[in-house]
C-alpha cells in the first residue's frame, strides 16, 4: 500500500493506493518517457486543486488525475538519489499558507501509527 498525505490550511487528506495499481501506473509513465520535473509540478497542482473541492464535486476524470498524481508523487520521492531528498515510504505534502509551495516530508517522521 502506498500512501500520500496532503495538508492545506485546515484541510487534511489521505490517499491510499494498492501496490498493483501503483506499479501499473508507474509502468505506463515510464513507458511514455514523461518529463519527471514537469509531471511533478502538474501532480502537485492537481492535488492542490482537488483538495479544495468537495467530495461531491469530484468527477471520474478528477479521480483518475488524483490517482495518477498520488502514484507519481510517491514514486518520484521514493526514487530520488539519497543526497537529493529521497523519502523511504509514505509521503506527506504540506502546502504553505499562501499556497505557493509545498513541503515534502517522510510520513514516518511526522505521523504516528
């Protein structure tokens, strides 16, 4: 199970993705030769946008975008070189107060079981 947590202001959100679905998504991303830096920016933007929506506002396309974004973010930070900020395991994203940046943390460092 892969988990990404997102916090923006008062909103807190948790998304879990099973390993098989995650592997399938990442395989497709790698086969497409996706620009990782560009996709990271897009994925963070998607999560910011979706976190501001009510559950009943999410349509199927939003849910698909959310799933792909979560999978990519988990993969991205778990595969960085150690000296570039690799995270091992689940990821926490905390949006700053003005919404211009996101702090990335290892869940094991900030969330108790």
